[in-house]
C-alpha cells in the first residue's frame, strides 16, 4: 500500500514537472515574440556639463529627473531618425503644420513675471506679417549672450542651402574650439562630428565650442565668420546689431584692449532676425523644438553627453517650439515662438535681471526663470490679440 502511495507521489511530481516545463516554454516563446515587436530600452546615465565663469549653463534649471524623462522619450526616438547623410544637402526638411482645431480647454494666462524683474527691452510680433503686437524699449541696444547663436545657425543653414557644406559634412574640432569656455560639449582637438550634430549641440546645449567649430568649418576661421555675420545683419536690415563672436560670450579684457567689442543688438532686431530665419529655413524646428538629445555615440573611448534644451517654455507653454535662450553677467535673454491655429508669434526678452541678495549682484536662476515668464506673457498676449487662443497649439515637430 505504501509503495502504491509512493508511486502516486512520484507520478504526480513528474506530471507537475512536465506541466511547468510546458508553460515555461510557451511563455518564453510569447516573450520572444513581444520583444521582437518592442525591443527593451534603457536610459543612459546622465553626464554633467561644466559651467564657465562668464556663461552660466542653464542646464542646471533642468532637474535630473526631468532630463532622464526627456531622454527616455526623445533620445531613443532620435536614434530611429534618418541619419544626417540621408538629409538633402540643400535644405533642412520642414514639418507640415496640421490643420487648426478648436481647443477643448480654454487657454490659461501664464503667471506674470515678478515686480523685481526688469529687462533692457522686449517685443512680440506676428511672425507672418511682422506686425508689432507689443513692445517696450525694443530699440535699446544690449548684449544678447547666447541668443547670438541664432545668427550662427542662420549662416550655417545658408551654407547648407547653397551647397557649400552638407549636414552630413564631417567637421574636425580645432584647439581653439577645445579651449572655449562657458557652456560646451567638451570637444577635443581632432574630434570629428557632423554639421548636423554640431547644430544640435549649438541649439540645445548652447555649446560655445560647437559655435567655433561651425564657424571654422564654413569660413576657415572665427574672424572671417564674424565678418559674414555682420554682412548678414546688414543684409537683413538689422541696423542696431553688431557681432563680435559666433557664440555671444563677453569679450575678454585682452580683446577689449585690442579694440574688440561685445556683441550688441536690440529686441526689435532679434525679432526681425528670427522672423526671417523661420521663413528662410523653416526646418530649424528640427533643432529648436527638440527637448533632449545625446551628443556622441557610445564607445570605449568616448563618453556620451545628454543634452537638455535650455528653453523650458517648450514644456510649459503649449505650442512653443523655439528658439534660443541666453545668459551672461549682462542678464538673461530669450527669443521664443509659439503657434496656435496656424498663426505664429515671436517674443523677445533682452537682458532680463532680478537683483540678487547683495547690492549690485544678479540672481541668475531667478533672472532666467522670470525671463521665461515675461516671454510667456508676451506670447500669450500676442496670440490673444491675433484671436487664436481658442485653437489648439500647432507646434512644428522636430
């Protein structure tokens, strides 16, 4: 009897083992099928950028958690894009704006900038007609900081359109690019990247070394590139604008002694520059609307650098899809744009400042934050004046 019971137990264990093996094999095949449809993804580790003395990196305004989330949604999507070599040499392709749709929820007015915030000048214009929707001290000259890079972008895309270079053209970084201060992607002399990659670094990371590398690739040296920048400014009718650099960093004492001056412009000139830039190269939203991207490929010798767009309005103002921020000890500046109902406004805040705790000092983070709020105010009021707030945002897609 006991032997019979033992036999039943052994038989039961064997049957259970066979059933478990069958279920395991079945689930394994199902899991493999699912993995073929949706490959597993992992988020790369963050890398921190050094901050220069004269150009405080605005990446510190992006929290580690926010950057990680952006990379999870944007980086891997970017990896599936067509490589730069497949992009037409004569232009950057622009996305088509969808037909306007009425918004389900009424638009809410943004929080006003605090009373302590002041700026050298501000303006908001209709991107289609150029009509000034609002302005204050729009013709006051002031250093634009990294907003200067909009002209660097303009000239680079002009060179692409003219066939002088392609987005896939490899650019070797020089020692001068390597030695640039401020915000950067830490280019090493001899390091090679495509024009397309350097434009992402220019617009997202606001990389000063990328600006130098692009200038040298197009004109052979920075000085000749600056000549082209000023010629372009005259061509566009920017009467109060003079460029000295392709990046917007303050001029050193040594250069000032040699007669070199800091980049100068006005809110009105920046609005005009941006309007013509969008019309001439509508594909710029490929760069300005990107929220995050990783610079450099993974390898044993190189460390990839996650880049988060400094323009926080891309995430807080519905319909915003550009263009460029800037910060130096001269204050916080921004050129930003948003669209609703297929109508677009461009807003500029130049030299925004919030006083610091000590007399004569500037609160960098507060200045950048309130600069964004003032720009949001300007865009909201501009879209309201155009009568399109009842429509859903219609941003260009990068």
